[in-house]
């Protein structure tokens, strides 16, 4: 049980930080757009990366360190693009309505946006593959699956809680100014992460 909890809290501590993916999940939850798909996709992405890390994919990154550089480069471009779109949305005079949002994105668009936000973030590989993988590999073989199960459970719990729990904020987000603040905050997060990634090149 202790090994399971170790994996749970290590994973939870890493994914709770405010980032591009979490902001996107929050917004989809507020707008009630493909909420289950969003939470499930994020959970599965984390699960696959956690399993890959513990099973040794971090060794691939040690052999091919340029992989992180390429991911960082494309991640910066994507984050800047998404940030400018959020900034453009914040500058619009019309408001986004939580209950009557008329321009609901397709499930396919939401899915691929999540893939981009998740897999074009090099910190995902460093944190999930390298860090969680290294900690998981420090345990005996028979305990690694228990550690992985704890880490994966934390990920699914966090993303489903964030996606569905955001609904308690709906009354606040019925105000047009609140959406503007969220869009501005989203743009700031995207630009901030892109700047930090640029510094790692």
C-alpha cells in the first residue's frame, strides 16, 4: 500500500502545477465540451507515459537527447500560437456563454489539441518519463506495477476532478469579464511556458 501511495503522491505533485494542459481542461469543463473525453484522454496519455517511463523508455531519451530539443522547438511554436489565439479571444467584445455556447469544437479537434498540448511539452517527458520512471525503477520488479498503478490513479483522479469540478465555477464565469481574465491568464501561461522552454535551448 505504501508503494501505491508513493506513486500516487509523486504523480499528483507533478501534474497539479498550472500548465497549458490543465488550463485547457479547465476551460472545456466550464463550457461542458466533451468533458469525459478530455479527462479520459489526459489520463490515458499520462498512463502510457508513466508505464513507458517505468518500463525503460527513459533510456531512449538518454541515447537520443536531441529528441527533447525537437519537442521543445515545436512546443514553443505551438504554445505561442495558442497564446496569441487566447489573447485574441480576450480582446473580443462578445462574451462566451457557459450554457449556450454555440461554437462547440468537434471531439476530433479537442482530442488533437490535447495531444498537442500534452506531447509537445518537453516537461511531460522529463517529469513523467524520466522522473517518475527513475523513481519507479528504483523499486524491485514486483513492486513497480504497484507504483505505476498509484501514479496512474492520481492522474485520472486529478483530470476528472478538474474537468467536472470546474462546474462549480460556472456562476462566476457567466460574467463576460471573467472569461476575459481566463483568456488573458491562458495567454500568459502559454507565453510564460514558451519563454521558459526557449531558455532551455
